[in-house]
C-alpha cells in the first residue's frame, strides 16, 4: 500500500506494547499522535531516535501529544529495548507487519546488493481529528524529534 498523504484519514490499528497492553488509534482521538515506524529494536539509529523522543516526552505531553513507536519485533523484544534504554512510552509490536503495510512503510530495501522487505523509517503526525497532519519519509534521526515537536506548534 502507498504511504498515507497528509490530509487523509489515518488507518485504524490495534497493537500491543511492551507490557502487553493494546493500543488503538481511536484511543488517541482528540489529541496529536506521533506514530513513528523504526526498523529494529536496539540498533544504533533506532535507539538514538527512540531516546530522542523519550527526552522530549515532557514537551510532547505538555502539548497533549502522545508518542508511539512501531516496529516488527515482538513484545518481549520491545520490553528488553525499553528497559535497557529507559523508554517509558509505548513501543508497539507489529510482528506481522500488517500496520506497517497499511501505512505504506513496509517496503523493499537493499543492503550490499541483497533485497529484502522491511520498515522504512517514517514518522506520521496524526492530528486530533484522526487525519495525517504531516509525514516524514526516510527520516534522518539527528534532530528529527525536534522537527516533530515544532510541527505540533
């Protein structure tokens, strides 16, 4: 499926976090939601990105915005990752990559000439109305959380 364009309704989802608690898009109606897709738990870029969101969590919270990270590894992997790096916001397990597909981030990737399917690092800012307000593709981790914070206003 293609990436969701700004102005379009964000696809509904239900995924479990590192504690086994289910999160639905509808749970966040009426406030901003940062939904960032990252390739893999506990890798350098994903760790930096997640820790940057954690550091800015008070600023997101003061703007009534929630942060959810999504990748394909299971809940146990998310729990280890969160515990190791002190991440307190929900990390959602999309083991079947169903949600990644709905959001268009399950894409063909290439590494040393080998092609495979995986999550393209992408962030969606979903507005209080449930529509995509902004989307960042091929995210460069450094400074990204600040850009998302600025977009909320």
